């Protein structure tokens, strides 16, 4: 067999002009896996030089091992670091500390000079009923371990005995002295590394999706929120972040290890999906952005405040941005006892909410004389989680009376299987989506007379959610909160990745300092039984 060298295989390039090769490369990048692209890169030097930057532009990591291999790759080839502009990690929420592989990834990621987009996701680990007598016993043991962290006496072995991290993974554990980073339970490890770096890490980061694939279910002890990742101020204080989406998380703030706020962040868009947060902490979160423009909140009610006051508290937490906030998507699951009051958000132009959130569960009516909707609203979208025939007439009266003088679009979204949805009134049976839309659309002509485009449409419920690697669907919590919705099985972070390959870092963790990485890529391209010289 001939030696595996680029020079002996470079003759295939002239078969097509470079322009056609660029089309082929673009197709493989968009439609196929990165493995196909990497194998093409190994065919000759010219293609290697054209493809290599694209391979590293967007990196997808499937498990902690992939993150560690990426860290080692960058350590061996620091010239690749500036090429990386996006990372999508399927099994890391940016705050894992049970494995040294996560530490390696964090320390490398914060130094990437051109990383603009970061997506960190994980499946939350549910309560292990076989290990503990009860959740209380598990939580008490965890608190004891956290107390040892504060004194500097905690060990990784004790953490594993709590049931975190895979058994037999001690070789990947961080040294005990590295647990000093966790004193005071300062979480959000990746962003803590970034905030402690000098100059600050992740300098080019502009978009971040982070959290867990969490399906909130108050009736399921495994999904009651105790298994969620926990974030603090460091996540919201990044000096360059413009868009932040957090899914399935809880929050803990004002820790002494974190320096006080000195400057505002440039964050313009914040999305909180299926997060458990009380209004006071939400107000803390919204105190960091200088001028927030878009805000999405879809999540369960917190147990830390009075349910009767909660909707008002959550909405009032946004008043710090009443002069800049233009878009709000607000869904407090099943609403509160009282109506939500958006009237003070004078700059709000676009509002999306649910019927129960808007009117409250006790009244379930909207009084046209109330000033609960923003006066400068241009578009209003209401998702039906309940059926109320009076809704179009109430909005019509508000427009007619000039309370919504600038409204130009009014949309009602009705789940296509509305008759199957549970109602607040257990004895109530919902009509079909077709019947609801037909009745509602009789108002179209009346709204048109007021120069408002009105529509009542049937929408898929639940929709087909895209795969994680194209990022989380922002409708996820609205459709996943229902108990009838099929739940995907939970996977612990260390389980195998269901047959998906690592992007192009397989076996690179064992590369020594003297190994030729180009030759290694060449070897990885060979299929079993193939002739590399062919």
C-alpha cells in the first residue's frame, strides 16, 4: 500500500473546477455530517486547506469526551482556535464539575477569540430512588457536601457517593483542590471561568442557548425541578452577549464570591423557557441589561410567592425596561388567580400570551374598560389554553374605544386538537378547533373596518420539534407543559450517544505531542477494508 500522503492523491482535484468543489463543500456542510466533509478534506492538500476552516467554524459536541477531545485538539493545534465561531454541545450545561473533561472544555472555550454562538444543553438527571430513601435524604446529603466545599474539605469521591457522575470514572475526576472553585456554591462554571479570566473570556460571544431539556411536570417527582442546572449572576453579566436563551433551569443570586455589579450588559433579547424562578430573582436578572428589547417568559409558577400576586409580580419585574421593551411573549403556566397587567409597558409593540395568563383563572374574562393591555400595542397574539367566545368582542371594543388605537394585527392560535386538551373546569368539554375558528373568524370584517387584520387559526399541538442540533424550539415549553404530551426518555450525561459519531475528534484524546495530526485525520478517513491508495 502506498504511503498516505496528500501529494500522491492531489491529482483528483483538477477533475472539477474549484467553483464546483466549493458547491460540493457547501452541500456537505449543510446537508451531510461533518464526517463526510472531514474525509473529503483528507483527499489532497488543496481541499484540506479549503475545508479545514469550515470544519471548525461550527463544532458539534455529542458528549463530555467530545469536549475534552476538542480541548486537546486546540492545545495541540492552537492555530485552529480562531476558526471556531460556534459550538453546540448536547451534554453539558456549562456547570458540570464531576468530570475533569468538563473542566478541560471550559478552560479551552473561554479562550476562543472568535466564538460568537454557544449552545449548551443536557438532559437533567432525575432523582435516583434506588440510592436514597427519599428526596429529603438526598438533599440533606447534598447540603452537607456543599458545607464541606465552603471549608475546603470536600472531595470528588464524596460527590460520586451522592450519585453524581458515572461509577468508575475516577480517572476523569478533577483534582480535589480544583473544587475550591465551588465554594459558596458559585455555579455556572463556564461563565465563572470567563468572568475570572484576564482579559475576560469569551470576548466575541454574542448568542448563547443554555440549559436542560426539561419537561416540567408538577405531578412527577422526577421532574419537579430539583434536578435542574442552577445559574447565577455570571451568566447575565457577560460584557458582549446580545441574545440569551435559558431552558429548564433554576437560579441563585447574590453570592459573596461574585463581585458587585459595576456596568450594565448589552443584552437585548432574553428568553426563559420552563425555568423555575421567583419574581424577585427575575427582577435581579432584568437589572443587568441596559436596554432589553425582547423578553420571553414561559414557565411554571414559583412556590415562593403568593399565587394571587404572582402574575402582577412577574410582569412588574420587567418595568425597569418599560422605555425599551418592544416584544414580550409571556405564558405563566395555567395563569394566576388574577389577571396579568401589561398596561404600564408603554413601549411594548408586540405581545404574545395565553388566555388564562391574560385574564386569570378565577375571572376568565377581559373587561374592555380595563387598561391591562399596553396602549401602543401594534400586534397581539393570544394562544388558546381555554375557550372563551367573548374574546374577539372584548378586543374589538378596546380598539373601537381607542384603548388599542395602534393595533394592526390580532391573532388567535387554537390548538388543532383543542377538544382533547384539559380545561381548568374539569367538567368542561372543549369544542373542536374548526368550530372555534369558524365562529371567531366571523369578526374579521368588523376588525377590518377598524384597520385591524384579525385571524383565528388552527396550529399543530404539539408541533414537530426540530432536533437539538438546530437548536431548541422556542415553542417548547408551551407545548411540553401538558401532561398528555409524550415525553422522551431521560438520558444521564454519561450514557452512550445513541449511535451518533463525534464530529471529527474520535481517538484524538490519546494523541501524544509527537503525533502528526494530518496523518491521523488521514487514518480516520479509512473505512474498514478500504484501500487508502485507491
